[in-house]
C-alpha cells in the first residue's frame, strides 16, 4: 500500500535518512592503498634492516589491494607508447639556419584506459602531440597540414607577431580540412611552453587531444640530465563536460603498470605541462623526495624546493630532482580524485 | 501413387495454417543471413544498462545489470566515488536484454553514499547511486524466519483479527450490510488505484526494454481475466454455499495478491536497511490490514461457511505477505515487482466487479446513499490507516 512508495524510494536509493555509524567499521579493509604501497621505511636510513623491511613490505603488498584500472592498454594499437613518449623530444630539421617541423592534424581513436576508446584529435597521430624542442633565438618554421574533418590551428605560447599566433580571424586563421599553413617565429623566451589548437569551441579542440609541449632551451643550455616530458591531461569520454579519465601522457595508470626507470643519484629533469580541460587545477606530487621548481622554466634559478606543485590550465614548469635511494617511488596528482582516476605512476630507481 | 494422393487429400487443415509461419521463419532467416540488406545503421551505438539490483557484501559491491538498449555493451572499467576500482564480471559483452553480474571490489563504509559508474568501451557511463550503504543480509534460515515473522505480523494476524467481525456482521440488517459491502469496495478501490500508480512508477525505474509501465497493465488485465475464469469455473460447480463461498474466496485471493506486493515492499526495504522495524510499523499494518479481514467476511455474512474454510480464506489473504517478504528481501527486481502490482490491481478490480451487485439498493440503483457513504468511508479509512505505515 503506501509502503509501495517506499519501495520506489529504495529502488531509486533516495533514502534521505542516513544511518548513524556506531563505530563499527564492519566493512573493514578501508586501508589507504596509496600510502600502503609507499615504502616509508626507506627514507629513515640506508641500514640493511630498513631495506629488508622495504623489501618485505613490497612483497607483502604485491598481491593485495587494488591500484589502477583492470587490464592493460594496447600501446601498439594506439600507435604511441607513454614510456617512449616520456623521453621523446622532437628537434625537427635545421635547413638554412631555420628549424623546421611538419605537423599533421588527424583523427584517431585511442585507448585512454584499458578497454575504453576515445575518438581523439591528434597532432601527428599521438596525444600529446610531439614535444617540439628548439634553442633560444632560433628561427622556427612549422608547416601545419589539416588532415582532419574540422578546421584547426596551431597556437604557440611564446613571443611572436599576431599573424603567427594561430587564432581564428588573424593571419591564416582557421585552417580548413585539407588545407595547410606555415607558422614562422623566433624561439623566445627560453623556458617550457605549450602549443595547442585555438579553433572554437576551444575547450573541445583542446580536450580532444590537440596539444603538446614546446621546449625552448636557454642559449647556454641546462645541465645534463635524464629529461622527461609529462603532459597532464584528461578525457571526457561521455561528453558531460567533466573528465572520466586522467593521466600524464594520456594513458591512465601507464606508469603504475610499468614504472619510469631512472638512475639513483642522477639528475632528473621533468618538463611538466598542464593541459587539462574542465578542471581548473592540476598538481604534481612526488613521494619520498623533493624537487627544485622553475615555473615556466624562464629563469635559471629555482623558485621553490618542494614536493608538490599546483598548475592551472595552461600552466607549466620544470622540475629537477635526484633520487637518493633505490626503489619504487610514487608520483601523482595530489588532487586525489585525479590520482585514482588515472593520474598516478611510479619511478623505479636503480643503481 | 494411390496412397500418396489419398494423403494429400487428407492433409490436415492446421498444416495449411502453418504456411505463413514457415514463410515468415524463412524470410527472417534470409534477412538475418544477409545482415538486413538496405538498412544501414546511422549514428553511434546507444549503450544502455539498467542496474536492477545492488547487493553489498563487506569490501564488495555486487551489481546485477541488464542491457536495456539496442546495442551490445562492454563494461571496461568501474569507477566508484571518483576512483577506478577493481572488478570482475560474468561476461565480457552484454547482448540486448542480456544480464550480467559485476562484482566491484571496494571497501565501502556503512551509512555512506556511493556513486558507481560503469565505463563502457566507448567511454559512455552508466551511473548508479547507493545511498546509506548497508550490508545486504545473508539469506540464511534466521533471515527467512524474520521475514516470515514480519509477514505474520502485517499479513496473517491482522486479516484473521478482521475476520472476527463475522458474527457481528451476521446481526446487522440488510441495509447496513449494503453499507458494509460498499465500505469493502471502497477499501479495495483504494488499494487498486494505489497499486496501479505505484506499480507504474516502479516499472519506470526498471529496464524499459522489458516493457516498462505496460507490464503493470498486462499484469492487471491478466489477473482480471484469470480470476474471471476461476469465477466462472466456481459458478459451474453446483455447491450448496456457492455464492457466499465464491465471493469470499475471490476477495481473499485478490487481497492475497495485494499482500504479496505489500510483503515484497517490506522485504526489499529491509534488505537495503531502510526499514525501521518496530512497533509503529506493525501497529500501522495491523490497523490497515484488519479492514481487509472485514472485506473477506462481509460477502459471506448471509451464508454459513465452515471454520476450516474461514481459516483457509484467512491464510489465502494473509500468507502471501510472508512469501512477498521472502522474495522482496532476496531477489527484488523492479520489473517483476511492477507485474506483481499489476496482478494485485487486476485481482482487486475483479473482486469489486463481483461484489458490486450486492450493494444495489432496493430500487436497483448502485450508488444509493448508503452505498456511496460506504464507498467513501472505505476510501477514507484506507487513506487514514495508510498514513500510519507510510515510511
């Protein structure tokens, strides 16, 4: 009778009454997986007992607790592998003193989390697009071909003339499907920048994958280091204007499944770019370590020595750090939601 | 040759009737084999899944899903409260109308809310919210015992108490008897309307591919026709107490089907922990369902019905509450529940049609003042006592 209304309610699970929890965590097992996996002991000293404890702890947890997604992404089908992409810098070709690249915009279905396909728009068939690298003051020439079904542009962050800015209505403006253009400008200022499509609707053109890192080295260069590029991105797979999947370099949990290998004591330089759409902020946090942070990479002195940095949309910076201990060290967005939706990884430190 | 032509001549007529069926089967076979020539699909696959039931165990959320759309669906990831969760599933691909079980490993906390998202291969999401999570009770002996006890409290006992009005009913004069019967019709009418409305709403929550609100009406019409058949069959038997027994039996059957739905609601509410078991609930149901006992004995007032038969009528009307509670607590499904509500409504409608002639006044009018007053009283009493059990 009237409790039929109740049945409907329970089906909708719209029961407003909330149970008081009598302290009984009947469900148990609510262990913070993130921290379980981190070998806290390591930092306290290199004593062999502590290291043995680390090994023991790792072994104890290798089979318990869920971390990441179920299954693996087929990198070969995607046509790019986050583990290669992370160290892939495209210096183009220098002809007559001008550094040149050719970039093709094309549609491509990519797997962003195991089994989950996304109809991406790409530069050169990969997301993020190639990491373009030049030296301060060089003349750059980018030939852009639109092989996609929508108008696109390439808009570079940097200092240049308006007609080379890659926005609709100025200079070449929108490049229609099948058409091409050439962007030409000087590599200034040095630092870490980005490029992305600037056609409207802007959020869609960026969120679908048309972006990449743009590195301008200072004239004197930077100290030798193991250099990595990490583009923090996300994917709105159900088109509800919020992301279902988050990552660095596109594939959710890629570096959880296969950690990034680095050498103990070696300088590691991370070019970190945030191109995330629909969320205002993103962040990077390293476990059991600290890093020097150079916002936008435009100064040679670090601004910060920290273990967590926040970046807004389009913000980027350079991180430099050394790993004092061998082992497996997590890094992830300290926005925990993003971390558990894919933006999480490990460094495997050897030597 | 002679024999063959004889066979042809004696070919049974039903074979001729089969011809269109055979042609249809062949046509379908060819059409499917050629993959629907000329009918290319436009647009992207429409992926729809309905979560029919969520069962919570410690550290695990068990979802029973059904493909509600036209295209097959592959669940590739499960997100719980903004985090990927580990899971296993009974099948990789769920075909149209197919069902699957998805077991999500998640350390849920009692009393908290959870948003479960099933992420499909195309990136589409199917959302299901669990509010005030509580462990689904194990269907062990103690649990069935508890459900049986609740069923007794809200179904069997109140109906039996209501039937104690029988001796008193036998003393009232014919005009007030009409009033009582009209009162019964009012009670039943309220139940029928409520069953249809609530069943329709519930059907809207279940998989639409299974029929949606049509299920309620199919259930109602089916039950009406089935009971009409039973009625005709009983009429055909020449029994001494035929009319009184028959009417009382049908009322008891209709109310029994209604109480099945009632038990279903109670059982499933208990299973997700949203039922406040206690005196208020039992008292409310007692008042509410006692009137049902009156409804059963009112048609039987004029003739003798043996005690054994009265007990049978009481059980027929009350015991389904126990059965409903068991089903509701262990295997609740919104579409099945919708059909049951429809059946309850149809059964009651048939009972009303049975009783209605007896409330005619001396002038043959159905809505004489006493009858109208009885109808209204029945509606009001049902509404008022219903307030006691609304949760």
